[in-house]
C-alpha cells in the first residue's frame, strides 16, 4: 500500500461547513402550528403550520438546508465552490442565506417575472440574480452557469425528494405530527400541500406510510401546472404553460414528484388562490402568500366535505411564506386586474362556507388544458 493520505481525506473545511449548517438548525425553534377559526360545532379543526417564521421566511429554508447538506456530504460542494440554483425565488433566497453562512458565492437563475422583493432578498445575502425571459429555460441556463464557473448546480427539482430525510430528523412531517399530539384529533384526516419540486409531498407521503398513519395526502395544484394532469392521466410526460402562483406548479413533472404517495389532487384556479390568500390574511391577521392561498382553497373544500359527511377530524396545511413579499403583486389590485383575475366570486365561496358550512365552489375545477 502506498504511503500518504488517501485522496480526499482532508475534510477540515467540509466538517466546518456542516457544523455551520447544523448550528443554524439548532438555533431555529420549531415552526408554529396555528388554529384557523372554524365554528366549533362543525367538529372539524383546521391547522396551518407556519413555515414563514424560518430565518429566510419560507418553507424553502428546510429544503435549502437539506440540499446544501446533501451536496456537502456527497463531496460535491467544497471550499470555494460557487452554488447555482434554478428557482422561482424562495428556494434561492434560502440557498443564498446558507451560501453566505459557509462563505460561498451563489447565483440564482430565475424567470425575469420573479417579484423584485425576492431578488432584493437574494442580493441582501450576497447572492447574484441571473434572470431569463423563458421560465422553461432556467434548468438549462443554471447548468450552463454552473459549468462556466466550475460551480455546483444544487438542482432542487431533482434532489428535493432524496436530500430530505423523510424518516425523521425533525422533518416537516415529524414536526407536524408531534405538535398535533395534544389536539382533539391528533391524526388528521388530510394533510394538504402544494407541489413545486415535489419534495414536501414526497416527504410527508412517505412519512405517513412509515408511521402507518390513516391520513390522506392531498396535493393542490395551481392553474397552468403539469402535476394535476399527469397524476390524473398517469402520464409523466405531460407539459403545461407553467404556474403564475410562485413556489408551486411546474410546466413539467419534476423528477422529485412522487405521484404514488399522493392520495388525491385538486386543481385550483389562480383567482381562487389569490382570493383565498387575501381572505386568509384577513382571518388570521397574518400575511400569507399565493401558495398558501392555494393550500387554503383545497383545505377548506376538504373541510366542507367532511362536514357534509358528518365526519369529525382535522385537516392540516402549510403557511408557506411571508405574504409581504407579494405587496406589489398578489396584494396589488391593479396588478391583479391586469392579470384578468376576478377575486369576488371566490371570496364569496369562502364567506359562504364560514356562514353556512356549505361549499359552493364546485369540485376539482380542472377546466384548463395543459
């Protein structure tokens, strides 16, 4: 055997970097589980797990931490590596935070339509925004950017489901069910989430099976996304125009989406997502984003179904990010009008539900063609 240290044995920097990332998790308290005010007589409880309280303000903080740890532990991220991501915004914000934490440069390849507030956040963490006009080209462009600088493409859409430890390690599912332990219905009837990478739905769906829990996983999908049509038809090659609800929905079915762990999917019109977002902000006195609106539209439909069937239990969904990021878009009346969205009929559906307990919004309105 030849002398000298084996190739790649010096792990001083990677050990330090992993310590920094894990210390961030240790500093962060668990996210809150809010009770949404429904009439007690219904016998159905609705909860929102508030992922907006993470240091970078969104659910994607968990994913970014997992992706960076995955790259470090695989030896793909080393001292001086430039990190590159294809993102619609929130994941890149969180990844920029972790890149700065371990002293690395970061480039976010994003659609030019991404709200300016997210670009500002990325830049505040020392990252750089590389904008492209065609959202469908962000994957290829990110690969080119990484190749040109000798960097590492984090590739959330491929690695999200495998980088997250779905068996435990305080993942979102384990945290959620621990918090429900003292509630009237500790095993919910439904968990409702959106799909962007598909990593969150994969983590929760696998966890439900591992723990043998009788809970259904419902994935809500915004208008223009490929996931719902693919799940419905069984065709993984479905393509679509892409979503206008940031953070969820994709023009293609991403590698991290695992349809087999999804029990039900609901398609949600964009106007319903934005109406439910604003309505939820008013009810909770807490700013929520567009993807939370999508979640709430689906969750409340399931609540109404349970009540109509005389079924008691609980439904849990996610408050994905801080809605103040969308002050110039989803919360701007002129911006909404320019997109042709009439929010009034959808808000009336939500008001009617709270008033009478009856859902008048129709069932699973997949009226668009991918």
